[in-house]
RNA sequence: GCCCCCAUCGUCUAGAGGCCUAGGACACCGGCUUUUCAAGCCGAGAACCGGGGUUCGAAUCCCCGUGGGGGCGCCA
C-alpha cells in the first residue's frame, strides 16, 4: 500500500442541529479516505449563516461524530496548524480576499433587492431560460458601494464568472461540463459582510490544504463555481468526488422531513378519527403560535426534533431515525451504523459485508464508490445491528449500553450495576437493538407497581386455562421452599413438578412470565428467575395472584 | 421551466465484451426448532428499463427514448 501523508480530507458541516445520516456517511468516507492513505481528517464548522446557527448544535455535532468513532485530527477542540476551523472566526480573511478580487476586477459589487432578483428569476423561467445575473458593463467603485449602503440598499459582492465552459473532473462521475451560458455571477459576500458558502469553502479548502473533497452529489452543480473561484485566486483544485445521495425507501432524499411526514400522517389520521383536535396537538407540540402549527400541518414548514418527538409519543408512533442521535437513542451500535453507511455507495468488490472500522479503513478506496443513489433500507440495518450485537464482546456491549443509557433517561436499566446489565445482556441474546433489551427484560426492573397486566395474555394463560391460577400457587410454594436459587436448580425443580403433574412446561412458564412481567415476553424463564432473585419473584407472584385472581372472580 | 447526474432481484450490491444457466446480503415466502418474544437452522421464488446500433459475441461499448434523483438562494 502506498501511503501518502499529504492526503488531507475534511468534513465541513454547518451547525444547524444534529448530524444527519447523509452527513455521517460523507464524514465517514472522508475519514476512511484519509485513514487509508495515512493522511489527515479535518473538521471545519461552516457557521456563516447567522440566522440559521443553532446554539448548542456544534456541541451535538462533535458528540455525534465522536460517538460514531470519527475522531478528527484537526479542527475544533483538536487544534491544528491551519485554523481557525470555524468560519465565523475568519471573517477578516474572507473580506480581504474579496477585496483583492474586486481590486483585480474579478469580482464586483451589486445592489439588487431580493424583490428585484426574484422578478428577474421569474422572467427567466417564463422565457424558458436559465437565470443569468446581468453583469454591468462597468463595475461599481468602492465609493458607489458605500453610497448604495448609505441609501439602504443591500450590497453584495459577486464573482465575474469566466466566459467559458467549465469541466469538473470528478473521480466518481468522470468529467462533467457546464456550459458558460449556464453559469452565473454568484454572490461571494452577503450584505451583512459574511461570506457565502461557496466563497468560504474555496478559501478554507485552500487555507487548510485540502487535497480531496468527497461530498454529496447535491453539490455537483456548485462545483463549477468553486473551480472558477480557484482560477480567480490561482488556487489548485482538489480532487472532487460527488457521492450518490441517500434516499428514503420512497425514493426521495432522506432527511428530517421524513420525520415531519411520519408525524404529520399520524396526526392527520388521529384528527380524522376524532381522537384529538388541532388545539391539543398544537399544545403538545408546544407551538408558540397556532399559525406555526397550521403551517406545519399543511406541510408548509417543519417542526423541531423535540416538537416532533413529543407529538410522536403522544400519537403513539415511532419516528423514523434520520439523525445520528436518533440511531443512538434507538440502540444501534455506532460501528454497525458506520459499517452499514459504508455500503451505501461503496462496496469492497467481493461479497464481504461485515467490517470493523479498521477493516473499512483498510479496504476503502475511492475507485469503488458507486454513481447511483442508494435507498436506506432500515430492515437491513436492523439485521446488521442484530449481528453486531450478537458478535460483540460483553465488555463492548456493556460500554454500548452505558452510552445508550446516557441518552435514554427513562430506561429501567439506568442505575443498574454493571454485573446486572451484563447479565441482562447475556439473557437477551437475539435482540436487534439495545432498546429491544428493554422490551425483552425491562419490566423485570421497574417498580412492582408499574407492572401492567396484559389483558390478552391474562385471558389466554391464566383465565381460559382453568387450572392455571392453582398451578401458579403451587409453583409459588415450590419456589419458596427451594433450598438454592440458581438456574440449574430452578430448572430441575420446575421440570420435576411439571412431569409429576403431567403438564407442559409452558403451562408453568407462561403464568410465571405474566406474574413477573405482566406479559408473555421475557428471557428464558429459569434464567429470568435466577436473575431477579427469590424475593422479587415471590412478591410479584403474590401481586399477580391478588390482582388477577380478584379480576377473575369479578 | 432550465441545467446536471443516474439506471442489475422489492432493497443494498457483485459484474469493467465471452468465466452469467447473472453471484452475495437484507426483506419476503415455505419448513424445522421452541418455555414466551426474539433469535437460530434448512429450502424456494425473485433482476440486467425499452428501442436501435457496434461486435463472431453485450448486463457490460455508443445513440435515442423512458424512468428516477439532484440542483437552479444574499442556505449549506
């Protein structure tokens, strides 16, 4: 393998919220490319939109990346020789660079209002043409710009695009040529003096000596702009690779909108059935204005993740995971998510599918990235996670569970000892997610008072079977008198009892399960008894005999 | 409306002109196992978007359709 210490890749998110899977895949590919080449992985924060920056978003972003295992070599909190790594900290640099282009006649001021621009765009569409900004014959001076500012007009700086076709050499897609007639003079500096994304990206990629840029295909049409800017500055052009887009199963770009849609659909169904009204939903979502709720309901706007979460809980639906944080909360293993994401748009060429992060870094190559968009198949991810959990060592699983519990305040496993969690994990073999450990064994750890008896289960195993309550009483006695309380002894004693009574094991196991958990879901019954101990077992049997027995009589 | 990208089972993909009777994985379906829920085991079905070329030969190359996706911001 040839190592190239010069390879420098970056992931450059804007801090508008949690990291999306699409962003995670982009980060992963850049990380793998850098690691494969023995190069450097850089994190840069693109916070140039003052109106969209969300407080706390950067912290979430860093946490998500670290959770995934994508530690950056240079960037916020890591430092590095090419900083600052936040665009908001280098405004002077961008302004100076813009000034240089203006003075060289490569960029110019323009003063149009949004309304004027909108009218021009509309006119172009009506005439079935691409909108091209009408470049003035002679460029305004600095003094003209100041005068416009004083007059209250928005002053921006635009790049004078070269009047020639621009061919982007993309390592994944090949050569893509955009005709000069389709290129427009785009904005470099906004009226507030902040740089646009295009401008900051080009300056920063140069400042940070970026050699390879892997990014989503939605950026492909931005690339000619970036190339033109590099020409204007005399910067080298990095190697570009535009990754296929991750789509949801219905075939459109996967994004937070998918969550809005899931909740909206559920809300509309609930409204139709008369279960709730708009006022109630608005209140649950905690919308300050009713109009905000209405606009969301009509698919005109989106709600925050927190609002959707609340509505989801109230409507009884599970939101589709789209942000990395969601996957963590659902109990996915980060290494599994990375493995799965790596296969969306890349394949090793043989039939291997399961990779550790190290194996990925060793196998990854830019040549084997696909062109076609990929759908995000949750079923396959679930299966990968099942396999990942099954193959993980107990120590790894414990650590993953602790990490999961950090973001799951309501879990009954919070505050349990490592030993208990390790035990539960062992008994829960076969779960697909860490959260499923809760459905499988969570009821064993809630307060007795929180046990809710499942009506259908009670009916089937305790009432319809006329002898069941009696059996439960006899088993209780048996268990109370057992000399030792361990799996083998429990197993032997109960099986002997069952044989003697000519019963099936299920005739004892199912009533016991209901007594212990309220339903028919639990790990293997003898291990379960051993796990929770005699005291709790007897207490719960008594509780069941009383409450279900009472119900049976009534 | 304009510009761009893409096209193999339902989904992710292998396939770089003959190794293809198109391989793997998930899902689905059938069976086995079973103290529940899972899991596990065994098995089956399932695809080269259409039409033209090029070639002795095309899933693979070219063209045209069609379909899907993305972009067209003083968002990134």
